[in-house]
C-alpha cells in the first residue's frame, strides 16, 4: 500500500471519485456504478465498471462487483443502510479496461470412453464450442479517510483482473457441447452464432473469489517466517511425512480490526527447497497497522508450474476491536 496522500479539496474530484456521481454517460443511459454503506465499519463502498458491451451486461457486471465488496466488507449488510452522518471511511473499487468477445467458435476436443444407455461402451470424444475471450482489465482499489471536506488516501493498489476458470482452461466461454461416439458423423454446433454470443455475454462475469483473494492478499501482508517439524525443531531439510508447523507474519494494513482470518498461504522457506502450503485459521484481535505472528499447520505442495496465489476464505472486521 502506498504512503498516505492528501487529496486537495476539489469539488470535481470529490464529486466524481468519492461521492459517486454517475460515471456512465447520460447519453448512453448506462448505469455503471453501485454503492453501499457499512455502518459497522463507518464505511461507504463504491464500485464501478467501464465495460460497455451492452446495457444489461454493464448493470450485471457492476452488481457482481458490488456483491464482491459486500461479501468482503459488509457481510449481511444491504445497500441503502444509513448512518446519521457521512461515513468516515470510503473504499472505491474501479474496474477499467475492455473485454473482447470472439465472433467465431473454437472447437475443443476431449477423447475418452463413451457410456451410452442401451449401447456397448466405445471410444469417442466430447466436442465443446468456445467463443474466445480477451480480457484486458484492471482492478483499481483505494481506501480514503474523510477529514472535513478533504479526503486522505490511506492506500491504493492496482492489479490485472484475473480470468475466470473457463477462460483460463479453454481460452474463452463454452457455449455448447456434444458427445460423439467413434464412427458417428462429425456434429455441428447445436446453437446459432447469435445464441452463442448471447450465452457467452451472460457468462462474462468477474472472477469474484479470485479478485477477493487478490485484494486480501495485498491488504494483508502475509509471510512465512518460520518452518518447524511437528516437535517444534527448526527444519534444515524436507521431512518424509511432509507435515510441519509454520509461523506466519500477518500485517494488517487496513484501518479496521481483524478478528477472524481463514485461508491458505503458499510460500517457500528460507534455506529449504520446495513449496509449502500453510493453513491459516486465526481467531483473536489484530489491530490496524499492526503485525502479528500466527502459528499454523503446513504441508508440502508439489507443482511443476507457477506457485498458486494465497487465498482468504473468511475474514471478519470491526471498527473498534469489538466483535
């Protein structure tokens, strides 16, 4: 997170960036921004997107981003919650960039044994038609503190929007599939191009769990500082059973207290070969801008590719350290 920076008192800046005046063009009539208030954290959250594939898709994408923010900060809070005054804290989550959807389907084939009722087992394949997707988007996240009519930027971060699971595996959005047994004629795509495009457009959604994990990973600086065997002795080489006791350093860079933190952290240990997966299960109180050492269990994690990013499955906040 960057160092705090004071935003000068500018009506245009405050109105357009922090107070959530409409970002979408009035001529287009496409609402591209949503907001909610979290009274428990004295917080207002605003999300926006610059996508313009269609008006319904723009609204849907913005709603999904708002669901992400609600899940991360608000829990069961609903849009429209009110405070007696303007919230002290403001979080903005801006989705910028573009998504290109292909106009010609690509066929993915997966061979295997076909089990069909009333027929003997035999070789065959599944043909899956995929519309290619090129996602060139970024997530811009910032935390601001309101001081009078000014806003202080407490932290900013930016990262490339991660793809969905289908985009990562197939390079696009699957729109249809047909199973063909060996010897049968080659099937054609069972839906029209217009129907395939409409289906793919509805499936162009943000990868909410991946974005959430990426935000948590950057807001909470988590590092593996010690790895020991189950008896507590410091490791000098990997153990045969692959069971360890890890100590993680967690730095809470947010202005709120953390009481629950669950997830997984992947890291290598200094002086020891290999990659390890530590399971984080914290219950307690971690104040803002503080670090804490948290013991947890760890196992060996073998991978031939890039190590996976850590993921946070549960997090619980409070404003004053009271649950």
